[in-house]
């Protein structure tokens, strides 16, 4: 893979990742509000009960992480379809170099 393709991939993946993170965070917050009836807690606020802070941290981490995983896989498949090559930085077994 040449350097320009790596650069293009890094820019593409960065933009897709940033958009995904913002959208997923908003979605997780909205689901929290619909489920609990309250706004998401500020986990670092000492007045927020620890159990609630941990629940929010786990829920938001899982939601954002899962969204990023799915979007990264989608972006990689689109790269392969459009560019006709594997994503820069991965060998045949799919391991990162």
C-alpha cells in the first residue's frame, strides 16, 4: 500500500469515526432519557450515586463502542469495494500491522 492510500484511509476513517461517535453518544443519551425518564448523569459528580454513574458509563461505553465497531467494519468494506484493495494497515489475516 502506498503512503497516499494510507493517508486517505486515515482521513476517511477519522471522519467516519468522529461522526459515528457524536451520533452514537446522542442516541445513547436519548435512549437513556426514554428508559429512565431522566437526563444522563454526570458520572464524575460526587452527588450522583455510584451505581447510577457506573450504569451510565457502561451503557454509553457499550453503545458508542458497538457503533464504532459496526461503522469501522462498514467503512472497511466500502473501501475494499470502491478502491479494490484491502484497507491499508491490515494483512491477509485481518491483523493490524
